[in-house]
C-alpha cells in the first residue's frame, strides 16, 4: 500500500448504462491529478468470487439490493473492508466531473473520532464523496456479512452517521458540489451532477442503450438541467476524453449483470438546486 497512490472506489452500473460517466470521471480525474490514481469500479457481479457478488435468485447470497436507489448504493460502506482496513480510500459516485487535483482531497487531514470526511449540511450529510480512514472505520462499521445480507444496511448507516456527526469530518463542499450549488464553475472542485433526471450523460447513454437493445436503470422522469454552463462543461470533457484516445468500450463490463433488483425511481423528486424545491426533502443519498 503506497500512500502516494490515490485509491478511488467508484460506484457504477453493471450493465453498461454509465459508460459515458465513467469515461468523463476518469479522464478529468487523471487530467488534473498530481499523484498516481488507482480506480476501482464497483459493479454488481454474478461471480461468487467477486467482492460485489449478488444473486437475486438466492436472497441470502451476496449483496441484498432491493432497497437501493442505485445499483451501487450500499457499496460505499464496504470500501474500508476491501482495503483490508488499511490506509486511505476515496469513494465517489460515477456521475461526477473532477475539476481540480484529487491529491488535495487525498491529503486532507483526518482527525479522530472521525472515520471519514464528507460534505455536511445543517442536519444533513452527503455520502456521495467520502475520504475514508479505513483503519478507524473498522470499529464503527458492521462486518461484511451484515453489510451484504441486510437490505436496509445502507439506510441504517446513513441514519447512524447522522446521529453521530462527530464520526464525520466536514469536507470542503466544493469537493462535492451538487449540480452547481449556485456557484460559478471556477469555484467547483468536483461537480456532482446528482439529479438522476437531469444528468448530462443521458443525451448519449439513452440512444446508445436503445441501439444496443438495452435500457437505463433510472426509470424516473427526464428533465433538462438548469445550468447550461455545466452542460457545456460535460460536453467539453466528453469530447476531450475521446480526443485523448479514450473510448466507451474501455469501460464495458465483460460480464454484464442483467436484471437489477432495486427500488423504482418513478417518483424521484430530484433536488432543490435543479428543480427549485423548497427545503431538502427531495434529497436522498444515492
């Protein structure tokens, strides 16, 4: 384990719905990084030898996903175990554009009793970007058997850390900027285009999946994103990734998972940044 190699674990879809997001995330992260980056794509697998194994035909076998909003919601809590409870690790959702040096986040000091850093709001915490102290997490997190076998483990841990804010160190919110947050582009370090109904990648992924005979895992309403400048930034980074030699096929899962067992998002309400909602009732951690 080399502390000068940034370990990043990314939650993504196992059926190639997120190829565009994966390509843009890796391209932008490596483009700005001053340290070597090691990316681990976390995808559901039907291989019993995989850390991310789940067999929906045998509910007692592997990860239980039926209460998840995304195909990877609960994986973030397994990152320390995957690392052998040693060193540091970053967790990220895949729907992100990195606009700064990831080494700045990687080198952020973590102080006990915190086991990870994340964005904190008044009465609310966001776990879509996390900087883990893997050793400190061992005494706080459930074991892997419990994490995998309990379908509500993700929501229970979300509630646990909301009730124990001392275990979560506040992160610079610029490292998890939600759909612009009313901030100019130059103040954003990591853009999370979080609203699943307004994601920039849909313009490419949806027609591609249709042509391939597939369909996207998000079944909610699709809307235009209110920030045209951020949509243009995604387009620029997408084209820049292709111009640099990256291709979507590099990110395909060699063993697609097939039918997902998860919650429907037909009534997904997005967030107040993109839809002008009052309060934070429409926000849920992915």
